[in-house]
C-alpha cells in the first residue's frame, strides 16, 4: 500500500525552506505546509499512473470545511483505491488538526465523504488530543473503514546555531521520538473500535512492527525511517523487512540511514564578486568537503535555505544566479555575513575509468561540471551563455579540461547554442572515440533536454547523465518536492540521473 501526500481543494505553495530538521538521528520536525498542486491537477497527474493490480493506492486528502473534504474526495476517488482523510496536520492553520480534535466534526466529515464516494475511507488522527479513542470511535460511527494513527506530534520548534530552523518556526514531530506515543494511541484506539488500524509513528524495524501488531494494528505505515534512502534502497529495505517478518529476524533497521547529517556548520562570506547584474560568485572563509556531483544547502536564518552545487571546495565558493527570493538576497550579501551549510547530499559522480567526459553546462551548471573536470580530467567542457558578460570561470576551466564556449549573441566563442557546438564536435569524432564517451549535462531544463537529444544521435542513452534543478526542499528524500517525471528523487537518486533507454 502507498499513501500519497495530502491533497487539498486548491494549489498550495506550502512553507518556504527550511521545511525539515533532524533533532537527533531518526527524529524529525517538519513544516511542509500541505504543499500540493490542488485536487484538479493532482487528478490529472494521477490519471496517468499505472498502479499495479496487487497494490493499494491510498490518497490522502484535506479540506478546511466539510464541503471541501467532500469536493476533494469526489475529484480524487476515481484515481485511488481508498481515501485517507487527514484530520491531523499540526502545522497548517485552519486545516487538519484544527478539525480533527472535535469528535462531532470528525463524524460529520467522515459521514459526508462516505456518502459522496464508494471507496474505503480511512480517518487519520492526531495524537495531540487527550481523547484519541473517543475521536476514533466517532470516525468509526461516521462510517470510517479504518483508522490511521498517528500523524505528527507537536508542533515544536528546533533551534540550531541560535536560530529556529523551520521557516514556519514550528513543525510536526515524526520518527523515533514519537514511537511511544504512537504505540499508546494505537492501543487506546484498538480498545474502542472494531475496524482495522493503520499504525505509523517511528516504525523502522520488524521488532517495531510486532509491537504495533500486538497493540492492535493491522496495517503498518513507514515514513521517516526512509529518510536518505535512494529509490533502490527503499525497495531493498522493504524486501528485508518482509523477510524479517516472515522469519522472526530483525535485520531491516540496519538499513535505516541514522548517519544522515542535517546539522548546520557556520561559514562567513569573505567575497561577493559580481559577474553580471544577476550572477555572483560568493567565496566563504573555509574549506568544505564535497565530491563532484554532490550538493549542499546554504541557510541564512530569516532569508531562507536552498541547494547549491559547490564551485570550489577550498575555499568554499558558490556561483549564484538570481532567480527568486533567496538568490536575490544572496547576490546582495555583504562580506562578513554569516551563513550555515548542511550536507553534502546526493550521489557523487564517478565516470567510468578511461572514459572521456563530455560535460555540458549552462548558467550555474558550470559549478558541478568544473568539479567533475578537475577531479577526473580527460574532460571537454561545453559552456553556453546568452552573452559574454554572463561567462565566468573560463580560465579555471581551461586549466582542468578543454573548454568550448558558445554565446547566443556570438560575442564570445561559437555564435549560437551550446548544443549546436556540441553536435559539431561530436560529428568530428570517430566511432571509436564516440564509443568511449560519457555525458554529464547540468543547467536549465531546456538546455539539458536539447543536449540529451543531440547526444542520443551519437551514443546510447545510458551514457548520458542529466542534472536538472528541480525544486529541492528537504534534500533527504522525504518531502517529495524534487521528483523527476519518472519518480526518481533528485536529492537522493541524483542530482545526476542516468537517462533511460527509449
Ligand atoms: C542540486 C542543485 C544544485 C543547484 N546549484 C545551484 C547553483 O550552483 N547556483 C544557483 O544559483 N542555483 C543552483 N540551484 C538552484 C537554486 O537552488 C535555485 O536557483 C533556487 O532554488 C532559487 O531559489 P530562490 O529562493 O531564489 O527562488 P524562489 O523564490 O524559490 O523561486 C524560484 C522559482 O521557483 C519557483 N518556486 C519556488 N518555490 C516553489 C514551489 N514551492 N513550487 C513550485 N515552484 C516554486 C518560483 O515560482 C520561481 O520560478 C541548484 C539546485 C539544485 C537542486
Ligand atoms: C516530511 C513529512 C511530510 C508529511 N506529510 C504528510 C501529509 O501530507 N499528510 C499526512 O497525513 N501526513 C503527513 N506526514 C506525517 C506522516 O504521514 C506520518 O503520519 C508521521 O510522520 C509519523 O510516521 P513516521 O514517524 O513513520 O514518519 C508527513 C511527515 C513528514 C516527515
Ligand atoms: S527535496 Fe525533499 S524529497 Fe527531494
């Protein structure tokens, strides 16, 4: 069974980053803010999914009134096998928990949704009440087919380096720290309802699953324990967990990433070099440990947090393009300003030995590409820019590889698109040379797609790796912001994602 993130009546941007913090290994606070594209768009997207026959898709929905729950339920019901009513989000004002604390209202919402759709309805409850049993009984009386407990606890704040980390100030608590409460809630609910109970809250091992089954749970939900896992690692984790449950073993927890580091380290800006109106190179006062392909998050309390590739590691520097709220503040940051770094995240890149690297960069994509050329050599860098004044780091690139430059206005290098320049270069190569290439494309999505299209004319797709700047919020695989069209998450499966064969 898979439960979606909660979907509401209208698109919601959610809170700005930081949205997730880890206060101890395996223990988290989050304030995502019910980010979702709205019911209509979600329905369109889900209509394209192929859910295997043997899987159950539970669509989580929320609303700010009984009518809104019904409206969203009607739109989403045709696309799932069941609906879960989120009556329990602790950090989005007016939604979720505000409604889930009143047994009469819970009964009314469940009844109204039951009457509107003909698929199973699950009521997901908050632990932040003194009477979860009474609320579960009210949901069952309203017709709920199952109860899910628990949603996150709190809200609580988490302070790092003297500042509250979450942009919302407070967030819901999940992971190992909430397990005892979840267990108590499940026992209380099991004492008063006959319907199945879906248990979640800090579950990560077969031992935990057995405890919850003993307490009365029929179905087990796992969320925070998946932090930091790649898509393949999640599949492997569930295989081991199933084996554990079938054989009285307890091996799955060894796969949980308690080593994921979300702590912040202080850095001070020493130089802000303006390249053009909207591009700056920020140099900080220390070295950072990062490998080619990995990225970090930079946090300036009060301003925000975003992911960046590292241009140089010693001293630590970033190249920033002004694209929005946070990057606008960064390019105006004065030397002496304090910021905080967490990471590195993502999978480091290792080109096959003896392969020739063809790296295509646009905008700030050069940061990732420069590291690659510097660390592995045997690289040709293709650097594209609108105009000469937007080029940077050319001398440094020439020191580590062969640099090909293209500008749209022709004032520097090839006159035209970098992908045309790439095609011309590939045409010159022999079959033997082409067979030895591996491609890394990093930059704006249209450039990356155009580069891929050219490369596929000469080489097989599996030799192409693309890094596209999908919106990336938590960096550890749990918020779902950075999903590529095929479902891989940039932050844990990438940022360089191998292109699939057609
Ligand atoms: C792995 C990686 C490496 C990166 N490396 C660099 C780098 O080296 N240099 C660099 O300058 N940038 C880099 N970026 C991109 C950088 O993180 C973005 O430029 C930054 O996110 C823009 O932040 P902002 O606050 O300035 O913009 P925002 O104000 O967040 O807006 C930027 C754009 O995103 C949209 N947007 C914002 N939030 C949402 C949302 N919740 N849902 C949908 N759309 C939204 C806005 O409408 C706008 O179009 C990298 C990104 C990734 C993922
Ligand atoms: C980043 C994050 C986002 C979440 N988003 C939702 C959500 O959209 N809807 C919901 O009902 N619960 C949401 N939850 C709560 C989880 O579904 C789950 O109830 C809770 O985290 C406890 O389980 P866990 O400790 O296994 O994570 C979210 C939790 C996290 C950590
Ligand atoms: S940014 Fe949260 S899942 Fe990737």
